[in-house]
C-alpha cells in the first residue's frame, strides 16, 4: 500500500514538471523568434555616434523594419562585422549606385551638396574643419551603403571598412531604454 501512495504522489510531480518544461520551451521559442526576427537588444559601445547615441546606452533595434522596409539616407543602421563578431551603429549617408564625397565638411551625393541636419552644431563647431576630413568620390555598387558615425573624428566606419553590403545591415533605428535621460526612439 505504501508503494501505491508513492506512485500517486509522483504522478502529479512528473505531470507538473513536464508542463513546466513545455511552457519553458514555448517561452524560449518566442524569445528566440522575437530576438531574431522582430527586435534585437543593443548596447552602444564607444563614442562614434555621440551625441546622438551615448556610450553605454541600452535599447532595442528594429530587425523587422529592416527586413520589410528600405534603407534610407540618414537612417541609423546596425551593421554586423562577421570577421570581428561585432555590431556597429552608424548612419547611412550613401545609397546604392550613388557617388559620395566630402569636401570642406560638406556631403556631396552625385555632385550635389546634401545638408546633414541631424548634427549637433555646437558639438561640430568644437572641431572646426577637423570634424570631417575630405573624402575622394566613392561610387557605390547596387548593394552597397556608405555609413559614417555622427562623431566623425572618433568613428571607424566606411572610411575604414569601405562601403557596407546590404546583407550586413541587420537592423535600423533604435529605441533607447537606458539611461532614462536618453529614453526615446532614434531613427535618423
């Protein structure tokens, strides 16, 4: 009779354990799908996007928006560098097929000047002419983007890596969650 009681007590435990494991597996699958295909957590490392994004900020980025929408000029892009197993956060300044250059700190697209209205002019003025050095014309292929950090003197970007292929741009935009003083959406 004691053996039957042990079996009866063990059955609910096994049933509850299996139910817990099933729920855990479903939750893990949902987290994987959301993290891979909808939003992805990000941490801003370094000052290359200062003052738009602060070093040490945490947030999420829009993976599904990248998969369903087009990349546009001045979008904030999350770029995966496979060789370094590292993500970069940069701003798209050149689109496929365009010729990009900088002269005297001015962006030229196909020979026409383009105003970069996102800059913090007070911060830019602290560097003067050294904020953005001249870049000889670069003509992008049909699947390439030219991306730069907003803190041009302190950014490793397309000036170092060359144009980025479309398939390494994994997300665009960012919702900064922490620090709370920086809370908000940064798309461009």
